[in-house]
């Protein structure tokens, strides 16, 4: 009789212009049930499976996405001309979501921080509504890392 083990591994890496790329791998592996009788062997088997998952995810993230393949996968639906794509200009980033803005306001109320000052120092005084989805995500992480109550 076999034992089924489900292993998952995900990683996200930062990219220029506040973007990121991620890859994940989830797999099920069957091991002989006898592996459960030997804890060292079981641990070794599981570590090996995770290592293979890490290697596969890291290899996927090392692959460069060329600008031409990005625009092909988007089908030029953004309306930008070929000249604009060749010049490297990009469309405006997606704006922060209403849920992100609410989360930022709620978290900021429970931290020893003045949100308008934080926005000024981190984003040049732009308002919450002017942040991109990635900037808002970064701000949420930053606010969560601030400890202490008002």
C-alpha cells in the first residue's frame, strides 16, 4: 500500500517598476508505506521532494520573459502602438483596489503612524487613490510591520 504526499512550493520575485513574477509547483507523490516506519528515511524522502520542487520553481523564475513575448501574450490589447512598445514605454499600472485602500486605512488607524505623512515620505505625497495595486500592497506590508498601538 502506498502513502500519498502532497508537496507545494511557491516563490515570488520583484521586478522593475513595482511588478513581480511568481511561480508555484504542487505535486502529489506516492511513497511506499514502509517509509513511515523509518522517520529518517521519510524525512529524507520529503526533503528530496521539496528540493526538486524548489529547483523547478527557481528554474522557471530564471527564465527571462522577452518584451516581444509579453506583448504577444497580451495581443497588443492595451492599444499601444508598436513604436511605443519598441521605445519601452508601458501602460499605466493598475490602480489600487478599494479593498486595498480600506485595508490601508484600517491598519494605519491601529498603528502609531500618520497615513498622510507616510504617503508623502514613501510616494511623494500622492494620495491613496493614486497608488498602484503593487504600491498599495507594499504599503500594506509596511504598515503591518509597524508595531505598537496609538
